[in-house]
C-alpha cells in the first residue's frame, strides 16, 4: 500500500511520523490517531537510562492527554514489524482491531493490517 492509497487521515500520520523521525535523526518515527481524531507523533528514545520505541512514546503522550484509545498507528523505521513491547502497548491501551501501517524511514509502507 502506498501513501496515496491511504485515507487522508492515515496519510497524515505517515507525514507526521516521517517528519518527526527526520527532525531528530532517530531510528524510528511514529504517529497515532486516537478515538477522538487527535494525533500524536514521536521519535524513538535511545538514552543509556531510557529506551523507548516511537510507538511507546506516542501512546504515552496520548494517555497523558486523556485519550481513551487508538484508531490507527504508523511506525517508520529500518526494522521489521512492531517490537513486542510496541505491540503490547498498543493492545494494552487500545485493544484489538487498531489499523497499523509499517514502513521505511522515507515513508514507503511495507505492511498494513490490524493488531
């Protein structure tokens, strides 16, 4: 699936994830849309004392903002699928059926499906 084949809302998530990752030079960029339509974008954190995937940071931001769940997730990186920790946080917070799009750092999607 290409960005052009996505809904406008999911294409926006790809743009946000790509821009956030590039801006900070992180390994991963992610963006999520919550059930109220609000979006959150973040990059992965890799410090000696703290390592978080970009999806984990997005979910933490959504929770801290009072969100009650997710509609969609985009993660862009050189890695394969969601890490176990990222998949777990999406399931814990949003349950099953969340749309997930994975792609490379340039925003070319390599997989789309539900969690």
